[in-house]
C-alpha cells in the first residue's frame, strides 16, 4: 500500500521508538536500579500490582497544564535554580510550539485567532513565574502551577478552556476518542531518568526485556503507557565506565535553547501522533517537528533521528597542568556531519542541493537532471548514488552498503524536513497560497470521516500525485527536487 511505503521512506525509525545516543554502557543492575526508584518514592517492598504510576506523579511531582500537555517534574529537583529556570522555559516553549502549530493549520482551526491569543497570554503568564517559589516547595505546597502562583480567575479560565479545546480535538473540528492530555515527565538528572526506566521494566514485566536491555543508559526518552518520560540531560560525551549511568552532558552545550528544543520535538511528536493517529506517517511527523524547531529557534540541535552514532576525531594526547601522572581520558571531540554543520538553518536545502549537484556529476549517464544524490561512506572515500523517487512504492529499492547507511539516514532526515518546508512555503505557488494549501491538507487528514491516506490527501489538495517513477514535474516529488536545485 502506498501509505506503508511512504511511511517507510519518510522515516526509517518509528516515532514510538526511544531516542538513543552513542556511547551506551553494557548491562546495568536493572532490578537494583528499579528498587532505588521505589525507595526514593517510599514504595520499598511493593509489588507491581500495588504501585500506581499516577499516584507517584500526584504525590512527588509538580505539574503544569499547558494546552494539550500536562508537564510534570520531580518536586525535589526544583530546588536547583537552573532546573527551576529550565522548567519555566520548557513550559513557555510548549506554549510557543502549540501556537506555531495552530498557526500552520490556518483558518481551518475553529476560532483560530482567539486560540492563538490565549496561547500567547498563557505563555506571558508562564514567563512571569517567580522561580524562587518553585525552589521553595515543601510538603504542604501546592502541586500545580495554578495554585502555587495564585493564578487569577482569568488565567484559570483561559488555561482550562485551552486544555479542553485542544485536548478534545474541537479546535480541529474533530472528536478525539479517549481524550486525555499528553502527559510528560521531565527528568532533570540522568540518574533518576535511568532508574525510572528500570522501574518501567519492573512494573511492566511483560515488556521487561525492552526496558532492561544493554544500552538504556544512552536513551533520552521512553513511554510508560500514556506517560512520556523525557531526560533533560544527555549521556556523557566520553565513553562511559562500565556500569556508569549517572554522568551526563548538558543539552545546552551547542545552543542555549538546546534543552527546550529537545522537549518541544519529543512532545510535539507525541501530540501530532495523538491528534492525527495513523493519518500522518511517522516520517511526516518527524519532518514537521524539526521544521517547527527551525521556525521557532532558527535551527535544530536535537539528536532524535537520522544517524545517531557519534562523529569522533582520532584519539589525542595533551598535557594538562596538575593532571594525574598516570594520565587520564579526555572527552572525545564530537564533530558534526556535513548534514548538521549549520543545524538546519536553511531547512537542509543547501546541503541537499550540494549532494544533488554532486550526484549529477557522478551519474552523468542519467538523463534526469535532478534525481541523483551522492552519499559518502564512513571512511569518507566510498560513494553511492541514490535516486529519486525517495517516496512511494519504489522507495528503498536502492539500499546503500552498510558503510554508507549513516549518510543515507541523514539524507532521508534532511529530505523529509525540506519536503515539509517546501509544502508550507512553495508547493502551491506563492507563500500565502502554499500556507493555505498546507492547512487544507492537515484539515483533510484530520476530518472525522476521512479514509484518505496521506499520499491520497496530498493529491486531492495539490492536484498532483506524490510521486511516480519518472519524478518529473507532473508529481509533487519531481517539482520538489527541481525546486531544491535552485535553492
């Protein structure tokens, strides 16, 4: 079926898969770490059928309702000033991301202007939080932001209205079954995140093998039933010591908004999957959320998709004054691949154009001017040309060798984002007409009575099929790759 092949082509990894990073340690004492989580929450000696996750969140976490999201964080971690600031900034960022999405949906959103204004007002309220109050939470303190900051009746009404309208699907003109917030648990410390992960394997014995597995020390998010648990620290950049799961590196190392970008992308992945279900292939969701980060922050610094391996420089030696005489292990230099050197500043169009131009030079027998893309191997000498169509039934027929797989994943990631950007800004002619067409596309796949696949909805809205083997300008992909060549 076209939808299945489109989904495969648009995203090699399903949205529900946990985001992982390089440098995973081997096995950990999973049961012991689960016990530590239980002990921290006063549940030592409990059995899985006695523990209710929602009760843990209600008792030991602080929460804020931000439109579709319920954002929870361990109360004890808010004592740290930086963590308290991060929590406020993440809540504000989730307001902005929902505002961006509602804006993309255009006039097809019921009462769009009112909804945009309400999200902006909620963001202003969040920005005014006094971080000192977050840092002074006691046993008797309120467990939610509305009560802690003594929100006015107007803010309470606004918050409740936003939650109801977005959660129910009313803003999209649909009725979402089993409407519920997208619940996020933010874990500021690697230690508590990994212990929570081990607890998930303990409370879900049928899925224990998935949670108690080598490499979990590198995960940055996981799902526990309806709860999305997100780490706010990366694993360390250095190769970990055996059994180490506590050391970390900051998500702000490359950009001051790196932490907000990470949470926004993972949370919006979940929201779009919830609102649109199977109508949006996972690759479309991934492309849209990265496109949103670029719109909001001017770049994307996250590590949730594409080639997840580290790019390392060769081993090096250096004298460190005062260092141990027996030497030590220096952090590895993590070099960005060519796909990420500008962090998506230009929606990956420039790197794609370069790869397309190189593909044409390497594939001179091909009569098609635009459909060749030259990929590079890990050793920087191997070459492989992949041809459009990248989408549709014939997608994936040209599988690159193992040594080029990483570059291929980065190519797909960039191609998806650039295609979503093109749909929004150029696919229907001018920017305004393209924005309106994109809004119609989202409305069509969201309608209660729709049975159209994403590819079918594209053809209905734009009057052209998504792709065909010739990838000429009679199909969307053909028009897209021609547009790429002119960027």
